[in-house]
């Protein structure tokens, strides 16, 4: 059932993009390495450390343009006051998590709160020292609401990076029409792997932070959650998405999911 839910969520993410968008999917798999519950206990370290993490980020490569080539071997782009380029979905221990671009624009403040960060690089520095090919992505979802009875704010931040000092798996920056500075080729496809052996020149992983404050205005009580997961990756696959599903395809899939869910519940009722 989790696979059906994940597939449906994937379609929901894809349908949010334009049918003409140039999309990339960065699929990843790895393992949870740590939990830090600064406030509250959102995750139990004893049950989640060592669990697998699988998922993906989807990038609209057109919205990823516009960053800065800081030096010849490093490019970055902080998307903060524009629509976001990223959406994220992943599973940990049979639980699905997601970050979408739905709340990039905060109507309460009439401004964007995107807070995405993209980085990319590799090559030779000014002193002739080799710089590992590397790329990193950070996706953020922030939501805020206020009513007569309560105030709610939450923030999700998912970030990861991969690098390889011995193998050049990324192409150099290149000129792009309409851009004043060279840009990465986000449409390149590759498979990055790390078998975990020592001194293999590879590094990959990241973190997911969930922060929430909820104030009950009637009782003047405020609860907080601030928890962070860390993880390492064994594989990241970058591949182009060649087609965005139509609304008809989406609703067909959702209808099929509803049918399967109903049949599953009916079967359980019959067996009991």
C-alpha cells in the first residue's frame, strides 16, 4: 500500500509542473545515521537510526537558472524571493514525507518564503589543487496560519550533497542564453554510488529538519518541536523526466488508488 501511496504522491508532484517544464529527478537511497531532538521527540532514535531512506527530488531546471559562478569551480543559487525549483518526497521506515512548492508564496505577508539552495562545482582551484566534483540541493517548505484560537508555524528543510574526488561525474559550467553567468547543466544524467569503503574519495548524505510551534491562544500554551535526522547515501541517480502526466492520468490513478483501498478494506472485513 505504501508503494501505491508513493506513486500517487509522485503524480501529484509532477502535475504541479508545467507540461513544457524541463524536469530532472534525483533519486536517492541510504540509511539514517542520527537523530537530534532539540525540543520534543518527533523521532525515536532507538527505532529509526539504521532504517533505510529512499526518495527523490524533482527539479524544474528552468527555475533553477540564475545563480552565480562564484569562482571557476563553484556555482550557487539561493532561491528566496521567487518560485521554487524543487519538490521532495521520501520514505523512512514505511512512513512517507514530502515537501512541495505549495507554500512558496506566503499570502499573509504577500511575499515568497522559498529558501532553496543549489550548489554545484568541481575542477582545479587557483593553486592547482583538485576540487571534487560535487552538487547539493536544499528544499524548504514553510507554512503559517493564524486564527482567533491558535497560531501555527512549521518549517521542513531537506538537504543533501554528493561528491567524488577521483571521478569527474559532472560537466563544466556552460553559457546559457538569457543568463549573464555560466550555469550548470542540470539535465545531465548519471549514477553516483558509494560502497562505504574507506578512502574511496566519495561522500554523500544530508539532513531533514522539522520545526513546529503551535500556540493555543485560549490557554496561552505553546508547544514546540525541533528535530533533525541525518543520513548517508549509497546511491543517487539523476535522470530526466520525459513526460508530465495530464490531469486525466492523475485522476485515473487517484480513482484506481481509491478502488484498491476500498477492496483492501472490504477484504479485511470479510476475513475477520
